């Protein structure tokens, strides 16, 4: 379906295109945090071991664990 958020680098801008099937617990949580299909974001920081990832979305900073980040399909913008 596309790239994963976890594969992006600091400074990259992206758009949510969908969610990984089988990870409904993360999908519900991500949607409640405003990460719905079509939402744009910017990668602000990534911890040294890749967990967590901080993104700016809808005017606020959001930290996502690696498991949550792999649940998102994204595209570059």
C-alpha cells in the first residue's frame, strides 16, 4: 500500500494514506489523536533507537511509539 511512517527521516513531510490491517488497537488510538486519512505531518525528531518518533500534526507535537508508527501508511508531500 505504501511507505510506513517509521521509514521516514527527520524533516520529511508526509500524508496519512491508510492503516495496517490487523492493528486495530493502534488504528483507533491514532484516529483519536487526529491521524486520519489525508492528514499531513512533519517528522520533528526520532530517538536514537528509532523509538519514539515525534511528529507535528494539526499544530501540535505528537510522540508515537515504533509499534504505533508502523501501523500507519504514508506518502511524501
